[in-house]
C-alpha cells in the first residue's frame, strides 16, 4: 500500500508543480475505441506524443525508444466528456456553505462566471477523474434569474489550472422551472428572455438604456457574446412545445448558437430539431413523467433523435453522479435488443459521452477522440468501458498520467479490515 | 432550493425522497383506522386487509437458461417449472417437464427470482412529482408511529410499471420518508397494478416500521425551534417514546392508541424496524438503544458507512440496505464508497441493494453488479449467484417474506424474471416477468405491459418507456 501511495503522491506533486511535462507513450494490443461513433478496433495501438494523440488504430507502429505498455485485455478510449455538471463547485450538496452550484441570492444572472469559483482539488473532480472523465462543461444553475451565468470547460487533472475554456457558454432555463423563476408563467419567461436579448443587443450597439433597463449593465454585457453568436446558449427545455419555442427563437435571433439541454420529449419533435441543426444534451434514461413537461419521456428518446439526424450527447446532470456516464451509455446500447425501443450502437453510445459532448461544448475535433492531433486525454480500462463491471486503470490528461486516489480510495484501504489490535483505525494512513 | 432547473445539479438529487421539504403539510388519514373500533380489533379483524389475488397463469417450463436461484445457487442449462402460482421444480436439463406445461426456450438467457426493492417511495412520492402528490413525510411531529404508508400510496403511480418492465421488480416495500425519527408503518406490495392499494398488498407480509437517524429529523424539527435539533435530541426523543410504548405494551392495551399499537408491534417482534442511518457510529448507538428497549433492527437503510462496522452488524444480525456508490450529497453521506457492499459481505454481514429512487429501482441488477466489481478490484471475489441474492432473498429476509418469495424453491411464489442476458451486465433487460405465475410483462407483446390511468390519452401512452 505504501508503494502505491508514494507513487500517487509523486504524481500529484509533479502535477502540482505545474511543470510536469507530458510523457510520450504508446499502448499496444488493446481494444481501441476512437470515440467518433465507429466501432472498437481490436489489437490496436495508441501513440501519444507531446501531450497529443499521434496515432490510433491498426497498423500503427511504436516509434523507436518510446515506452510502450502492453494493453492486452484492456480497452482504450478518449477521456470522457461530461456535459453538463457542477464539478468543482461544491463539496457536499446539502451543506450550503460548501455549495457554489447556484447563486440564489445574487443580484446578477447572466454575468455570473463559474471559472474563478472552480476548485480543482474537489473530491468530486478526483472521483470523476478516477471514473474516466477528463473534461467537463461546468455550469451555474439558474436561480434568481432565468439565465444561470457563464459556464466553463474544465479538465479534471490533478493540477491547479482546471480551466480549458472560460465563459464557454451561457445557460438559460425555460419550461416549468424558468416559468417559476420569471414570475410564475411561461408567458413571463418569454418576455424576460426576449427583453434580455434585446437589451444585450442594444448594449452591444452602444444604446444602453441605463436606469430603464431590466438587466444590470453586467448582465447585459455578459449576454453580448450570446446575441452575436460568439458564445453558446444552453437552453433547458423538456416539453415538445417548449422545444418548438426554442426552435422559433432561432428564427427570431438567427445568430444564436443554441444547444438544447434536457429535451425529455425531444423525440416528438426530432425532425424539427434536426432541421434546425440544434444539438441536444439529453437526459439519457428518464422514462417517467417526473413533471408535466416530461409526460412523453422514454429511454428511447436519444435513439429516436439520433435516427432523425439530431446530434445528441448524454446529459451528465440527469444522473446521480457524472461517473455514471458509461453506465447510461451502456443502457442505451441494451435498448437495441428491446423490441420497439430505439437505442444506440456501441460506437454511437461512446461518442455520446466523448466526441459529441466535446463538439457541442465547442471544443471542436480536438477533444473526445483518439485522432492525430487531438489532446492526449486517454483512458485505459480493464474491460469494455460501457460495462458496469469495468473501470479505468490509467487516466491521462494532455498526455500526463493522473493519480486515481481520492478520499474514497483512502477509506477503502483503511477499512480493508477492521483490525484494531495494535492501534485505532485513526493511525492507519 | 425553489427550482429544479437543470434538475440534478449540485449533488442534491438524493434529498428528494428520503429527506423532506419543510412543506409536507399533508394530514394523516387515520379516521378509517379509528372506525375499525376496539371490538373489531379484538376479533382479529385486519384493517385494510390485502385483497390481492394472483392472476391466471399457464404451467410454464423455462428451459436451458442460466438460473440464479436467489439463495446463492446457480444452475447452468437449468430448468424452472411453475404452475398454479408456485414454483414446482428447479433443476438441470434432466428435470422432467410434466405434461401440459408451456415450454419456453431460454437458452442463452438467464432466470432469476423476481427482484425485490426493500426501499421504495413509489406511490407515496409518485410521479408526476408535484406537491399535491408529496405524501411520504408526515412532517408535523418527530414521532408519527401512527401513520401507515399504505394510506399514502397512489396505485396509479406510473413508476410501478417501469420498475416491472425495466427492473424486473415483483415485490417492494414502500416506506414513509425520513423527516421523522419514527416515520410510521411501511407496506409491502406485490408489483401488480390494482385499483386499490389493498389490491397490491403482499398477503401475509409483516409490517415494517420506518425510523430515521441523523441529519434529517434534527434539521426538520430544529429549524422549527423544537426538539430534536441535535443527534442527542434524536436519541432522547426516541428513548422516551420507547419507554412510553413499553409501559403501554406491558399494560392491558385496552385503550386503542394507533401510535402505541405500532410500537408494541415492534416490541412484540411482529413489525420489523427499517432504520434510515448513514453513519457507522450512529448505527452502533441505535443497536444499543434497540437492546435497551427490547427490539431489534431488521435493516439499516442507506447505510453508507456500514463498511466501518461490518463486525457489529454481523454480531447483531442486521442487514445493510444500501446503494452501490451514492455519496457526498449530504454530510452524513460523505464517506460513502463503492466497496461498501463487498466489505460488509466480507465481514459476514447481510447485504441488500436498495434504490430509494424511481429510476434506481429500474436498475437494481446493475447497481449490484457495480458493487460486486468494486469488491473484486480490491480482492474480494463474490460469485454472481451470491450477488443476485442481494436483490432477491436478502431483501425478502429483511422484509420478513423470505418464506414466501425471494428464491426459486418449490412451493414458493412463482415470482420469476427471464432476462435476455446476464442480469449483472449493463446490456441485459427483462424479457418476461411473472408474478405468482402470471405473465405481467412481456417485451415482445406491446399490450403485456401496464399503463396507469394517468398515462391514458397522454403523449407516449403505452410506449416502451
């Protein structure tokens, strides 16, 4: 045990020195899943050099002198991309002073920015990292205003610099929750939304209404990149009619770069979503009418939207913990064998937790895939990564191997046995 | 938290069912119970008696499957026979199939007993999850032994059907929430749709009694400036309530008292205690309190720290009903680890995997598999057949129905799931589910799935869900 801890501590120390450079390495004889929707490749090789993927697939040779790990029996995937989460914003959900996931009493909405609030030493980041998640779109939850503020893309590395891209997207909630915030009705939500976009447009054009404006100046300024289409707008909507309203918004404000979040009834309007070219971060396994706006929810929602040509990622917020992403993806694969259900192929399911969320979050083709030039976020698994019995054995971020220890693994080792014949458990560390 | 925008963020999801909003203002419906009157009670009258009757079934032989019997046994290329609502035989390929049996080729498939969820709030926190449906916590007093969960169960909760079709759940215990130290009686149901809750009640199942440790009761009542506001307050209120109950139980019990009747039932050993409790140190205190007062705890629920006291749980013969890996959503859940089940098992104590969730109940098999794998990675190997026991016979045992269901043994209820693959794999789903020998879900028959009144005429009616 002490060896393992020393090893982990060394890695952590290296990472925290922020001078740790990526190691060049290769993994051979593994089952490699590229993450782009294609099916896994057996007996394949992955080469990572200078913190980036250099090559992945069959017929890839390991450059002379590069350390190579025999991956026989292992699987290799890109690091998982968790959209959307609150990783790094809280320690204990119900301990409010430790929880920055929403700003219920703030005077600002759209201007809120999660980037400076992210704690890279959060246990939930460490636990997610051990679950194979290497990047995440972190959001601030709408609370006093329908706009939640500006989310960031982070990496989950054990180093002090978590931010991949600050202010990557804005969030807004419509539907039942948006209506409660805006004044008790969807009618109020639509006025608040349009007014905000109009004021932001005016502010950007130098026509700020000052005291007559509903928004604070900071909020109007923050929405500037949204109305100009430079910053994505993540819109939570569940009911088919609310989704149609979002599609209508796109016609009204054509520059908006919209992403649907939730979309429990998306399958009812899948063709329209596809035609509008709006990607979806969808609730994966919601199949109950938790709210009236989710009456038609079904686990086949994602599969049906995919068939209609919609770009769909699995929403990490709609599960107990982000590390459930592979399990949810695996469940969508299982639906392929259920009569009348719509599931995903294995490759599509992996893509829904790697390349697709990376693309939707605006990371382009450099994340969530094992392709030449992509970031060196690589996970080695002890089996099929979508199977509930599998787990990561090595995780690399930007080519740097990461520690997989955390509060949970330390508790596990302490309580491996209950022997206190020499000293209390408190001395076992 | 007023709103549920981007619903599950911030780790607060698990607070829903088993915690409380302070707004649970429902009024206990006890008038019917009182109307039963003393004389009726003396004549062994059973209030709200089960009216469940099994539905017709055909004698069935499942042939060629991998069979997990729920009691830790595994038969490859096995045969399971059931007829007239009961398991008739279980064996290998050589087991003779009597005449008149419908033979189902189950080769390449798996058979288990019906899955049992020991901790559910289906019906008392049904969907849609609107305030008008929030019937799980009688959060008006820290001790409400007089309330019965069955009076809150809405049989039209669509969640029952998902638990059946996606989770293979055939029996489940509906518990009051955990706002109160003593939350009231639970009810055990057959997962068979009915117009009335009496039509779902598991015939012959003992009542359970819900208790809760820790943060929830002291928060709910402390916030109102009343006792308990601390953990020591929790114990003081509990102990005094038990002392008063003992005085009642030791007396002539002449005057009917709904609260005391339930507590006396616990002291008599007829009602089983299900105690929501996260921390190991608190569970140890509860076991001492139980010894002091003369009752026993059947299971600790949500016992995320059970792995710290596996020896005590073994010695006291208390089961731990747990999630595979939930943690961190509240302070007392901070030390939850995925190896919990394996470590408890390794100490020789009883493991039950539970859901406390209308979605988790659809995947108890996967949660058990995750817990098994976490153990295997730390060198604790637990067989597949033993792991299936965590969601079948062990749950039945802690609920007091293990002589009737929970395993595939001749004479037991024919609660049976045919899976389209290994139930411990993420890629498998129930193909057919029988309850008391009646086929109530068949994935290949669009009409052989329940659709609640609520869903009729709504978008998605009768969908695969």
